[in-house]
């Protein structure tokens, strides 16, 4: 969707939110065997107000429990503000995940603008395994309580003010001043800039570029066309898009906006990232949803009667969950040291050789599997029928019965390859709690995987 009736917007499925998207972004480059010092999660749509959202993401990524986790919230520029702070300190290894899943009121202007997305960066000293991709030449930040849009803590939707007033009164002059300060500090001129990332509509970005002699700088306008504006994730997403195509020596100017602004200037060092993992933005992945009413239903923007089968108690047994929380959230199974059998969940006795105390933890979230058997249930309740579940076989012998995700009706087949995705398992609407687990999603030949 767009104001001109063209383009598209990304939106999270019914079992996705800012946490599941952050996990998907982080698992592209976070190595559990070399846990970072800190994990930062920037978002304006975190599901929990009193639970460590970043801690849950860290467990899903199977990071060491000593990794310090931080929730960065309350501002659309929380990611760039922390990025500027972290780069100025240059101490340790840090992971920044920016993920936002802000919905818009049906029929509003925001519905034509907003999208859902997540992106991630790793910061720290370079080595043979993690070569330096770019370094920051200069940065500037300012706070100003200019209220262009806001959302109260008990509200779901933003209240957005008039866009032309936002552009002229709260963006152009202030951002131009910071850009000039950053260029002066780095001893660079505006024509030297190769890429410009501003988390605003492309029409505003054009004005910013014209005001500051940055017309030659390439902008990631394709993100607005294919994804939309993604709140706290937008600047990080744009930077990742640029780093995936910039050449060594090129300069990238990145801004963050939201009751103030940040401006950072980067110089690209190299572009040969291993397999392109950290900069892989799957703009054409996913499924196209052309049914507007279904979209509204999947996002819970209209009330749909789920029938009596939806009337069930989804209370989570927190004590039982805590006993196995690492295995559940990180999808950690056990491999027998004696016979090599892989199994989930881990048990004291191996299911194959029957020896006790021989299992060592093994993370299965990165593994692919194949479908052993499956059932399509059109009677059981799910937000997107049918409910599909079945047995998945993993290399090493593990067979796990799981609920499937992202499969279309009649798509699942015995022997089909699947990969794991961190998703919402169910929602307890009585006690307002979300439970998460891993689901097998299809590995499709056209690359539009789940």
C-alpha cells in the first residue's frame, strides 16, 4: 500500500512481534560460541513493560547468561542514540538489534506509511572472523521535545501531526545544523557523501538532501516502497541496506529522528562479508497478502469470532517453564556422547543406548529438518487456518512433534525441508502474557521461505 496506490508494506504475521523479528535479525550474525558483552534491543513496540525483552531475545539466541542485556525504548531514535554512545566508548563487543512492529489504525494515513521490520549490527574490535566493515568518523546528537507524533503507554496507535509542519518546523533546520557539524568534525564536504539514510518518507529525504547539498547521495528509497517506515528500526535497516552495497572508501551519513536527532558519519572499509549474512535484507521474501480483511484479522485490528474452540485457557505454568526455560527459549536439545543420538527434550537417559548422564547440550534452532508426518486441522482454532502440526526429523536422529508456521493449505509434504523460526506460541488474553517457542517453517525453492 502507498498514498499513490502503489508499492507494498511489510507486516508481521499473527505469531510474530518485535521480539521474534529481533531474534530472526540477530541469528543471522550472532554466534552463541562467542557471546558479545552486551545485547541492546531498540524498539517502541516491546511487548513486555516489566520483563526483560532483550533478555528473552538473548536466551532465544542462546547467548551466555553473563551477556548484559538492555531494552532501549521510548524513542524512535533509541537505536541511533545508543549507536553513537557505544561508538564513542569503543569498548568490548556489542550487538544492536532494532525491531519495531507498530500498527496503524485502519483507514489512517499511517496505514499507508508504516511497516514492520528488524535489523542488527555488531560493534567491536575487528579480527579474522569479524573483519571491520565500517568505522564512524564523527557523530552529533541533540534532544528537543518536538512532538511530531506520540503514543501513550495504554494506547496502541500513534497520534501523528501534520507532516508538512513536522518537516519545516521540526526537521529541516535542526537536522541541517547537525549535518554541518558532523561534516566539519570529519573534515568532509557535502558532495563527498555517497549515501544518505534519514528515517522519513522519501519526499522529506529529498528536501533534506536539497537543503544540505546532498543531492548526489544515494538514498534507500526502496525500503519505503517495499517495507515502509519502521520506527526505531528504520535507521538501522537503512544502514544495513547501504553497507550491503557500498564500496570501500565510500561515506555514509545516517540520521535518527524522534524528539531530537542523531547524525553519524561512517566510512566503509570492506564489503566482502562471509556469505553476506550480516547484510542480507530479504526484501522479496515472505508471502504477499492481497486480502485486506485477512490482514486486519491477522493483526488483530478487527474483532473476529474465533468460535467456541478459541475459548480455552492459555495459562502458562511459569514454574515448569522456568525449569526448562533455556531448552524451550533457545531450542536446546541433547546429543549423547556415547552413541551420537540427538534428542529433544534432553533427558537423563539416552533414548537410543539407554545410558545415563551422557547428553551434552546442542542448539537445534540453526538446524534444518524434514517433515516426517503432518496433520492439517481445519477444526482446531488458529488465527490463520488450518492449524498444521506434525513430526519433524533432525539430523542426528531427533524427532520432535511441533506446530508448524507459515505453511499454506496443502503446502506441507512428507520429506519437505523446514527451518526453525522463533515465534509466538500462544497468547493468554486473561492474564495478558505471551508464550514463545520455535516453529518449523517451509524452505521454499523460490527463496520465499517462512
